[in-house]
């Protein structure tokens, strides 16, 4: 029966309505109370922490070695995080949650979709946003008590000392992705420590299934990055996440370890020994920690030599030239006869032509051109002098492709030496191809 | 008289690719009239165990820049680097430094 036609009760509304009204009033009162208490908790400070902070951090404040003094150290600490990517995201996530008071994040990049499988503070909706701003926003949802200072620039020789000067960090986390910046950060920290409050450097890196972390510059006898790796590795040995892949949880593990080192350092729980921890996700013993050398007495940055013989300013060094990074990308200067644009390749290729794809088999399996053969560059190089192709092959028109058009130049060169007469490197590789053929996957 | 040492060798940071994707090797190393050292080990690995791109492992008689050498979990600088003598059962780890992130 519809309610309207019910005979009206003059005295009391139906019991169901009464309950509903009471519930509503109860909720209102609860919210009022929450608001009152909440305000109190936010504003009422006891020994340097608000009441809500005692609740928030209680689970780790009860640990031996932390307590109230430890939490106050964390709250007054300053941490400089350079790189807001695969390492920086998990590091900042935990530092924020733990209540590290001031975090400066330096990164000039914006969020791309290919970052999201590992850079876990960014998200789909933030594609195109500055990474440092994206982290600031994500952190504010985790813990509003933490001050995040985003710097929307890359860390360079021009701004390095100024950023260290203004943030006065207790700890610097190197969360970058290339050797040039790693040397720059270490040198800048060594120079900064000559005149300012000491900053300890925690440097981590990850590629593929592997990661490494080392804590540097924590006292006068501790090594810097240059002490450990005095000369940069050759360019051809350097791998990047873009080219060689990275499993998201591996950067997650290393970034989390960086946050752990950072918290230990702030709390004074670090044992003050140089050790490097190496993580190999696929190894039977995935973690290994090794005792490393102390400061090198002949190190160019923090050695014992007279002041005028050692590094004075990061602006005196061309870090890209030092690590050979400016020679990145291959240009073998093949003749015009042996190069072809993607557009011409698409227009001219015939069914009888040979297409050699020099990528590793796993990448060939992700996507490849119909009718192409997979001969990985490593196999081609191995075969250089061993096997000669048959005559029919060497006369066919042969196109060589790879992911970005670097390895395919080397392969073209190898094939020419093997007496192939008509070989063409497809310039820009499959990355370029996918911009013309919109249905071809770009990974 | 030759002195022989049985060693365990491990590779990390992607160096295993140069050694046919083997992460661990058992190596028997000998030297005439003296104890075998790390220099001997690097030479043996380069001569007998790498098929291609040796330059990604060695430079002259030592490892290329960016490879860390650890003997029984200690930086080799704490044990005389190339001249460090090896004992039976020593674990020598070669690790390529990484830069991604």
C-alpha cells in the first residue's frame, strides 16, 4: 500500500522513519565530533609532533632506535631526490609515508605512458604532467604533513650547487638513469660537503632483472662515486631501461632500499661501512652485499692531493664528453646506396626481397614485419668470418631493420663485407615505421 | 712446479651474456712456480671463455672500466687487485655497474 494513502497517525511518525531520523542525527553528531577532535589533533602539538602524527607514525615510533627523538629527526630532515622515475617514485612514496619532513624532487621530464609500468606514483591521468609535480600531488594524498619541493628542471652543471645549497639535504638520493648525471651528482655532493653540512649520497641503479645500491660520502673516509668507478665504462657497454628493458618491481625494490638507507642515515642507525648491495631477481641468492673500498687517496674529486690539483667546480667538466654519452646513437656513415627511408622501403619492397630483422628473438616475437627473417645482431657478428651466404642470397635486394635503426647499420656493414651486393639499412627502424604504418605496434 | 687453485667465478649486472648466459663457472687455475693471481684468472676467462666482444670484459690485462671485481664478497682493492693471490675455494665475482633507473 502506498504510504500517502496510509491513515495518518497524529502523534508519532512510523518507527522506521524515527530510526532513520535518529541515525541521521547520530551521523551529524559524529561528524561534528570528528571535526572537533580532528582540528585539535592537527593543531595541538606535543613535543614537536601533532596528536595525529603520533597516531600516524606510532607503528614505527615504537621501534627501538626510533621513538619520539627519531620521529623528530625524520620530521626535521631534508632529502634531495634527483630523478622522479622508477627509483624516485618508490623512494619518495616511503619517505613521505615515514614522515621525512622536507623532500626536494628534481626532474625536468613529463610523464609518458611507457613510464607507468614502474613509476608507480604517476598514473594514466597524469600523462604529460611534470613528474616532479605528479609526485608532489601523489605524496600529498599519502601524508599532508610532508613538504614537497618540486624542481622542474634536469640536474645540470649549471644548477647543481644551487639546488644543494638551497635544499641543504641530509641525504641525496641518486635516482637517475645515466652515467653522466651519476658522476655529476657525486662530484657536486663532494664539493658541497667541503663547505656545508654533510650530505650523504645513496646511489642506486637498475636494468633488466638487476639492481645495485651503494651509500657514499657519509664521512671523511667514505668513498664517492668516482672512488668506486674512477673511469666511466665504455659507451657500448651502457644499457638503458628504454633499450634493454626493466622489470618494474626491480626499480621498486632498489628505490625502496634507497628509502631504507636514507631513513637509517637520518636516524643514525647506519653502520658507516661502505657496502654495495647487488640484487639479481633471477639468481638463486638474489641479494649479495659486498664490502667496498674506502675513499681513494688519488681520487680526482675527494682525494688527498693539493687543492689546486683537484676538482673545484662541476662546471669545469663536460660530463657528456667524459662518459662518451654525446656519441650515443650509431652513425656509420653508410653510403646513400645502402640506406633507405621507411617511406621508400614501404613503396619499393617486393615479395622476393629479403628483410632481415636484427633484434633479439624476444623482441621479434612482440611484433615484426610480415615476411621478415630474424637474425639477431649478436649472431650476425659471431658469423662474420665463419659462414659465407650462397650466391642467390647475396644478389637479392636485402633490407635490414631493427628497433631504432642503430644495430641495423652495423648489420648492413657486416652484410656488405660478406659480399651482399644490394643491402639497404631502413633508417629509423621499426620505431619510425610505426609512425607511418599506424597499425604497427610501438613498444 | 705448477700451483693449482679451484675457484668459483660468478657474473652479474648483465656480464653473464658474454659468457653464454652462464652466471657461475668453476675454474681450475694454474701458474708455474707461484700462486695464481687475479691477473691470471682474467686472462684465462678472456682467452678461454668469451667467444665474442672481449672488449666488453677486458682492457689490456685488467677488466674494462665499470666492472667491479669482488673476492669473497670484498672489493678487490682490499686484496691487491691484479696481484691478489687466490686461494683454493675463493669466490670471485665480476659485476658490471648499472646506470638505468
